[in-house]
């Protein structure tokens, strides 16, 4: 029997590790004065709530709540609002994922604050103790709280993680495989079907309508009936809840088929020059992501948008796709195409609230072929330039160097609002936390 065959014969064990209130926890890491206080982190332009501390959740504040509607509640309860600090969150995420990779060679990073670990073959350990070791090391090294869910499938592992978060009796680790059939049924009967991974609002309403209200109800449902009435995806969810693994572990995330960079402006933009500055910045960000996954783009889309929430103002939502003569990941080439497209769709007299770019027709850079008119020497120089550009930005921080205004730190009128943004404690030398001596 081969090693792979011996692994497949073992009982499947999947762990889902998730950082509790990730963005808020990252902020509290460098601001211990925020511990125990109600804190929210806001979306771009300080618009909506994207992260809530436990104290804010207890006040009934929902995710995506507009911040301007919470001002009175915030004043009453002392809610502290912070702007999103994505460089900080991404850096802390990288550190967590690197740590967790030590606990299993099979890791799938699912989101910025979640990853799956395949612990099949680790059953000679007490997996609850093993998971507690993960939690303790992350708490000790990074001071971030995490919960761990363990089960025989990815869907059940996600559910186990939910249980670990919501019930203190589990002490942050829920291993559903340790429950007997009666205890498992009782546990799943207490959880609404909406908590199942992949069951959204529409499916929840439809399932409730036919009497499938709890996780156990869905687990007991006939998979074939679910497939016929709803979808193949929901059928697989039922099978996963029944302990039949239908979702494989992805060690490497697949390359994206499209890459978008888009932001709402801090205030309305009226001129072509301001739009060109914003588009140049967005192209630089998208091109860097493109090179990171070793892809090239065959076309680029540019879109503009006025504010749909101001219907009395003139509305205009144009977009244009610019095909490229040769697929590329070169920032300067992509930006030149984007600015050509921008000039074609720009119309004066509109208050633009948002702009964005999308890189399309992506393919592997290793398989890209040059056309007959390609200057190979010039192309090699540009490739070296892009490698240098990425190396500088990796070392000195995102957007340290680039085309147009990229690298210029002066804020523009259209720059995203970030009135409560914390320093980039871990990614900028000039924003490192400073410890002063008492005396």
C-alpha cells in the first residue's frame, strides 16, 4: 500500500482555524486600551461596519450597518470607530498562516483570517490538545485570539468553528468527531440552517418554507431531492453534513480569472486629470497582483460611476474594454491602455464618485507568446523594471514607487477617507510603535 493509499484509508480530519473579530483584534494588539471597549472597523471611506467587537455585537449592531446611522448609538455607548488598515491586517494574516503551516503540511488559506488544515493521520494525537497548542502559540507569539473547529469534512469543520466561538464550554476548540451520534444530533438541532457554510439568505428562506429549519434537518434531508429542488452545490452540502467529503483541500489557491481594483472617492471628482491619477493608482495595484500570480492580461476594462444615491444629480455609468495587442503584466503598458480608454468615456459636467479597472483575459505568463513585432531586448528590460518595482514596494511598502502619482504621499482630494486609521505598525519603519520609558 502506498503512502497516499494509506492516508485515504484513515478517517478524515479537517480543522478550520479562524481569528476572532480579526480586524478589531489586530487593532487591539497595538492598542490595549481598546480591550473591553466597544470597537468597530469601517469600510472604505468610513462608510459601513465591516468588523465588530463582542461588545458591539451585544448592542445589536449588524454587519454592514452604515456608520452615519450609528452616530447616536455610538455616542450613547462610547463606540470607537476605526478606519480599515488593510496593510496591518494582511501582514498579521501572513504571520498567522505561516505559523499554522507548521502544524500540517496540507494547508488551504480560505480568507484573510481563516484557513483549513488537513489533520488526517494525526489521530495518534489528542486533536483537541493539538488545537489548543495552536491557539496558545498564536496567542503567545501574536496576541490574537483564534477558535478551532475539527470534523470529518470542511463544511462540518466550519460549523464546528462556529460552535467553538458561540459556546464557552468548548474553550475555543470544538471537535465534532468526539461526539457520539446522540450528542451530535442534539448539538446540530440547536443551530439554525442559516449557519451552514454556503447556505445564504435565499436558500435559508426556501428551506424554512419546507420545514428544514435546523442543521440537523438539512443533514437528514434526502440529497437527491435537494439536488432536484435546489442545486448540485446544496446537495454536496448535505453530503458534507452527513460526513461524506465532497470538497478537496486546495494546497495552492487557483489563479484569479479577473483582477479588479476599484475605490469610491473621498469626495466627488469632476476633472479628467483627477480621474487619471486615480486610475493610474488602481492600475498599479492590479498589475502588481497580476505579476504576483505570474499571469498576463489580454484586455483591460475601465469604468466610472456617479453617485446613485443622489438621483437628482446627472447620472453617468460608462465602461470600456481596451484589448491589448499583446498580453502583458507591464504596469506602464496597462496604464497607457487604461488612460486611452478613460479619455474615450470621460464626459465633463458629472460628479464622479467611483472609478475602477479590471484586468481581463488572464493567462499564464509562462505560456504567453510574443508576436512577430515584439522587441525582445526591450521586453526583457521592461520585465527587469517590473521586477525592480515589485522588489522596492515589497521592501519599503506598497506604492512606494510606481507610475504617475504612485509613490507621492500627498493626499488628493479624491483620496479615500480614513479619518480613524491606525498606523501601519508592522509595514512602515516610520510608523513603528514606540515604547517610552516611565520616569
